[in-house]
C-alpha cells in the first residue's frame, strides 16, 4: 500500500492530464491527489496522500487505491474502460437483446409509456459469448490466460498477475465483471486478497427516487465501497438499475428475484421459471456483475425453519420458500440451475449463492436449516464451476461471537474454498440504531477467519431505509472492520497504513492525521470542535492534556535520551526472562503472519 | 435477566412508593418502570420493560438492572444508601480529615478564595478504619463475612451471595466502594459476572465546567455506565470531583497523579511522594472508589519504549517516566507502594493498576515494555492483597485483532486472575472519528476472552474532548460490546435479552422493539424517518419490503403449516448427516457453554 514499497512509484505519471478532466473519487481531502499506476497500457487509479516532513526527514506520499468516476456527470455515465479488452478477445458478439418491456419498470411506467426518468446516455447493444464460448474470467484462468482484468487487479493488489490467475482458476477468488458493464474497474474477491466491502442501495415500495439511488451509489463509492448491490423493489426498477450501472466504477450486484416478484405483483406463488429466466437475461444484458440466487432453499429444508425464533428473514429465501410451499414442488432455481449457469457463462455474471435460510437472530444461528442450505450451496458451487462460472457464497446474518468462526470453517470445507461473503454478522440483537457496530464486531472477526467480502450494515438496519449519511457511516464502519481483519491476517502491507497514521500522531502532524483518515472531514471537524484555530493543528499538544503537559513530549525526550541504545547507564534493563519470551513470541507471531502472507504469494506463483 | 427466570418477580413491590419520589434512571422509555427487587431490607433498582402480547399469549415484562439517582437534583446529591451498612459494622471512625486547601482547586480558586462553584450540599465528616482494622470487601470476604454490598451484588447479578464472597476473597472480582461514597450502588467487576463498562469524563486545561461534568456523569449513568472515571486536569479539580461523587450512584475512579501534577504546575519532576500521598488522602476522604496507580512504570523499563512508534501514550505513564528520568531514581509509587496499600485499606479504595506503558499504536502492541510492566503489576497485585486491598489491572490500548487474546492470557497468568480492565483495544489506527467502533471490535473480543471491565472510547478519541452526544454514543457502543461478550461467554441469562428482542421483531411489536433497545429514542427516531405514522408501528410490515410482500409473513405461514411437526407429508427432511452433525455440534457447544456457566456457580458455591 505504501509508496515506499511500491516498485512503480517513480513512473506513475497520469496519462494526458486525465486528472484534470475526471478527478478521482479519492480526492476527499486537499492532501489527496490522483496518482495512478500506469503500466502495460493500464491506468490503475491510486490516490497519493501527501505527508508533511518528520523531524527526521521527509515522508513519502502514502498511496491507496480509490476508484475513479463517481464525480462524473451522471447523465452521461462513465467511459467504458474495459470495452476494448472485451472486444479484443474476439469471443463475444453484439446482438439486439431482449425486447424492452415497460413492465420491467412496473405499472407506473406502463401507464406513462416510459420510466419516470428514462436513461438518455449512451446505449450500447448488449454483448454475449459467441456460440460455444465461455467468456468468464474463470474460463480464461483455467485456460492459463492472464486477462487485462487480472493484470489490473494485480497492480491494484500489488501482487503477481499469475497469482491472481491461479486463485481464480481454483475458484478461491472471483472478479465479478459482466462484459456488459465495461465501465467497471476490475476488483477481486478472495481471502488471499484485501478484504472487500459491499454497500446495499435501492428503492422500496415506500420510498426513494432514481436520483437518490444514483447519488447513494456515488456517495458509497466515494467513501470506498468495493461493490454495490442495487436491491430496488419499488418503481422503475429497470431504469434505476440502468442509471446505476452506467455510473458505476465498481461491480454491481442484484437479487433478480426481487424484480421478478414485482412482475407478478408481489405474489410469490405466481412466479415461474420463465419469468425469472427472462428477468435474469434482462439484467445480464444491462451489465449486472453478480446476482444473488437462492437456489439452496430446497423444499425439504423449509420445515426446518418452523421452530425458529425469527423464521426466514431473507427476502429471497422466503419468496422461494413461499413458492415451494404453495406448489409443493422443488425450487425452480434448483431445478433449472444448469440453465442458469449456461446463461451466466455467456456474460460472465458471477453467482452470489444466497443464504435464504440465514439466521435472523442469535437464537437461530448455526442451526440445521442454515447448514442444510450451506451444504447444498457447496454442491451448486461445483456445478457452476463445471460451466466456468465464478461463484461466491453468502453467509449470515446474526451469530453470537463465539459461533462466528464455525461459519468460515464449514463454508471453506463444504463450498470448496469459494469466497465467502457475509452480512455482518451482528453479534447481538439488542442495539437497533447501532447495528453497523454490532455487525462490524462480527464482520472484523469473520473476515479475520477468511471471509473475503463483507456486506455493510447501516445504522438503519431493522428500522428503515438508509439515507446518504447512513450509507457513509456504513461504508466507513466496514472499511475499518475489513482493514482490521487484513492487519490481523498479516496481509502484506496492510499495517503500513496504521503505522503511517501512528507516526503522524506521535509527531503531531494533525493535517496528515486527517488526510490519512478513512473519513478526513469528520476527523478534522471533531478536532476543531475543541481546538478550532489553525495553530492548534501545528502545535505539539492536543485537547486531551492541553499545552502544560504532554505525554508525547516526554516520549520524545526519552527517544532523545536513549536513541537507538536500549541500555541505560548505571541502570540496565533487567527485564524478566518470561517477559522477554512473551514479547519475543508476539514478535515471532507477527513475523510468522507476515511470512505466511509472503509465502502464500511465493508458493502460489510457482 | 428475564423476569421469568427471576425467583422473586412476584414479591418485588417497591417500598413506600419510592418510585414516585425518585425515579430510576432506567425510565428512558414510557414502557419502562421502576420495579426494584426488595429483599433482606435491600432495594435493588431494576427496571421492568412492559411487553405487548404475542399472538400466542402475554409476555412477562423484561427486567434489567439500572441505577437510580441520576435524575436527582444535583445540588442536593443522592441519599447515602450504604451509610448504615458501613456504620453497622462498627469498624470505622469519623474524623476531621485533611485540612482543605484551596490549592486543591488550582490557582483560580486560590485567587477567588473558593472554587468556582463550591459544593453546598451535605458535607459528612470522612470515615476511616479504626486503628488496626481493614474495612475492605476483600478483608470481609476472606474472613467469611457476606456484607450487605455482596448481598446487593448477588441480587443484582442473580447469583448466590456466597459466590460473590468467594470471588472477592480469591481476588478474581472486586466491589469498588469507598466507605466515603455511601451514595453508590454496589457493583462487581470480575470475569464470572456481567461485563462492566466505564465512561471517562473530566475537564481539561482547555475546556469544560463543573456543570458540564455533572451533566455528563448523569448522562453516562442514564445510558448504563457501570463506573465513571473523573479524569479532570483543569481548574476546580477538587470541587468538580465533590459534585461528581455526591451525585454518583456508580463507583468513581480517578488518576490521582493528574491532580498531583496540577499542584506542581504541570512540572513532572517537581512531584514528590508527599504531594502525591496528600492528594491520595484528599481523594480517599472525598470517596473515590478506585484509583489508577501507575506503579508498574519502573525506571529500567523506560528505555524499552525508546524505539516505539508512539512512545508512551499513557499520561500517567509518561509523568512517571519523566519523573524517573529527571531524578534517575526508581518510581516513588513503586517505592512507597506498601504505604499506599495501607492507606487504601483504611477506606476500601481499590487499585486500578495502571498500564502506563500500554501501546499507543498497533505497531507497539504486545512489546517488551508493555509486558515488563504487566509482570510488575502482577507482583504489586500480590502485595496489595497482603493488605486485603482490592485490585484490578488495566490493559491496552491499541492491539491488532489477532494479538488481543494474548493480553487476557498473560494478565490472568501473571496477575493471578485479578480482574482485567482494558481500554478498547482499538484494532486499527486509521479511523479517527470512529474509534468507538475500532475499539468496540477489540473490546467485545477481549471481553469474550475474560476481560471484566471495558473502558469506553468515544468518537472524539485522539481528536478532542467528548461532549454529551459522544458520551452517549460511547456508552451505548460499549454496552453492546459488553453484552455481545456476555452472550459469547454463555453468561447465564444473557441471551434472554436478544431473544426477547428477536421475538418482538418477528411479531412486529415495534413499540416493544424500541423499549427493549439499548437506545430506545434513537431506534424509534430512525424508524420514524421512513414510516412516521403510528399505524406503521402496529402494521405487520416494515420499510424494507413494504406492505406488498413480507418475509416474516411467509415464516408465519410456515409455522402455521408445520407447527411443532418437523416432518412434512410426502417430503420428509432428508438432511445430510454431516449437516445434522454440524448443527448438533453447535447446539452441544451452546449447551456446554450454558452448562459451564451454571457449573461455575454450582462448583464455586460448594
């Protein structure tokens, strides 16, 4: 992450003054500037955070990855970054696509003859695989091909492209990027990479507009969401999604059963495979990158939920359970799963195999219903892989802290190491209004144990729909949880960010502390509440101790006194051998973690 | 916690209409009412949360402990609840006390001839142990005496008084309650009891008034702080503390070196044992219940910090390090520790052995300096116990998530199971403004591993002094972290609260959900942002799915269809044996945890 460790920091000049015309989303502070890595014809949008000098000398800028794009004019959409890469492979064809149906946008649109805010930006013909071809990153990876997407990801994650390829080939990582969403910047989800976070947006029957949702997308991306799910269930579903995808630099996920349900006026038993299939194709052609499919909710599992405290809380899960019960038939998603795989392989849509029976309360965690579905998801994972379709697996929900890790272990075992993607989990049910926190506790813990992506939870969870502020709070909370897990896993370079902050803190470089914060605005505003004047940002004290006495100053004195010398004249450091051993053990552990991280790369690349 | 499990819920009538005259702090929602447990002449202030009926029948009120008092007129102070208990033991004497010195309140007070808002409420003569007596709970416990304080705690924690006594006798738990703070409600800190949380308040040289601090005390207590530390370093220290103690229903902790430093105008090297000793006695006589003493910061350990990224971040630690360096002498706290124990034993002040060398960044976690001090603290613990003085041990700070548990293990081993009291720890340094969350992640984790009390961190940590809102956010965040740990530890009855909430959620009892929340106001306000009208609080849907389709309704249908019968005609539940085994394993684990909890009580009580 740090410039110092990046081999290309010297030749990372932006191309054609790109930063003038389209600034990075990363420029959330005056000390941030767009400083992409430019290599192999790729431009990977990193942000350089300028740092002031230390007493001991200058500090290299600290570099972080941040997507570009969210600041663009949302009426135009983003440039199609990946379009050439996709076409150059020569395995896709443009076609007319499914006929647009006003019912895709609901009854309001049918009445008016158009959606309430029709997309007027560029409309490209949809692409699909040529007959007999599979255009998924997994197919390429298995064929030994390193795609541009993989190269981009390797630059972004500071690892070797071959490592990216091998992880995708073995199914332990995915790059969700539909060939009809060329605007997206490739990103990888897998436990050997940085932990990713997803932000949910979307309207509902009771609230929200297209503008609001686009604004939430841009806002979530600005603060660091790695993917965004559009969970709309209200009016203008198709058109809302069009606006979102055309403006999104990150992969977009959906739950297509939500839209299918709208098409049958919310009556679960009226759903059919044909309606669902048609909806999936509609979304594949628009460019949805991954779809939650609750194909593991089987008829025999439904009764397993009858004694639960909170039954089935997944909306998709209960739709399918309702359908199965009404027809007394096996799930049409399960029955037609192979056809779904075939379709996904034509567009490179990834499965997010949905946990329709996830627990909705601590009381229901890790029960038979949840695990029965997980086992079936493992079976479906293998089937999808037969079609070279990328897969991740969704996980809970609500789980007591001591029962969290079992979820990682079973998922890795039963689902053959497919990336795990969890919602929190919340570790207590008693704090509505604070469920971003109850869930961040579980999220950091589960990610430390190997979960690859965390779905954020906002303060409004269980209470209402998140507004802009909630989206930001959710994203920042999950960024910090994901990062804490990366540090705990010993992910190479992860702790460099903490160390840069700590050094700035120790040296009272206040502006650097703000600039290095996940949320510079809030950090600075909080500081200024107590000590607003500019001199307080260069003064060597803070509001905690005030100017008279300062802990940090004493520490500086100690450093000045002892320098690099750990001995002390006439005193020595007669430290207990047990203490030395324990501290050394911790250092060995830290080193081991670090080495493990490095080993992984080395081992895997051979 | 739940009424159903409490043996005395039927005869818990309040005495003399007490709830009319002095309402409980717990009445933070219209469905809350003061409903104390009245037994053995004690009145333990529980709050009953009224619940609406379920479709299947009525719900018993849910009961939680909440302190009384914070709503009282702060000019009068609280009634001296424990005064009679203390006097009845016949081992204390009232005396004139140390002569009040205006310098106790700083130069402003000396100039004016009084503090800026002199305490005008009741002034009792200080009490101390009669010559040759030790009036600590540990002394009583070791002598086999069950005090009123222990009985109160047993009712509050729903366990046997003998268990309380035995935990205190072996040093694994403490009841911090100075005989000069009779206003406090006894509470216990120990890993076999509910995890407690502390809120820090206090003015500084740059901000705040007495009124503000009293208001923060009441506010912190209202939301559930189990203890409060007054960390004032500004003007009117003595008088601010007087106001706080006289109004506090919870134990008050301090760091006396802060006040001592003010008495020598902030010049660490001018400190002397006499000034410090005098300050300690001043605070003992006022009624401080526990004091942070950094006696483990030894001269030889100081150089161990010189290579740290953030040096010494503990204010007390750096004061002592500065003193040791300046005089090139061993710490006067360490050298005079026996005298300090003697003094504490006269008032029943508990040690909070301060971690002056705690890490201030992930980079410095679990290093030699930190562990060297911890080992010394273990030695001091034993010395304090020789004087029957109660002890808890302070812990970090900033620690990567994977290195958190080592702190519990070393503390329990080296400090002989004295209760551990940690500040967070923060698991990343990159999120200033969100450090209540970065630290709650570490706090829940470390409490699950046995830490007995968590010191809250507010959103202002590292940036400024907390205001009222920050205090509330910090308290609620730590309540949820502590509760998550209690659930994870399988603490008897802890999960009943989550289950009551989940049941209310499943049945769309919105008013009950608010009432059961740690922060009812916020939960209701968030709900109302999306669906403000009253009917939405009884309607069987929410803003997430809207009225057309509802997951919970499908689950109700499933329950109606299958009832208690897990079989399904013509389908059966052919669940994979591995799934059954895994789920059964989780249930066994849960049961084991529960049994362990019960076993502990049974075992210990014999």
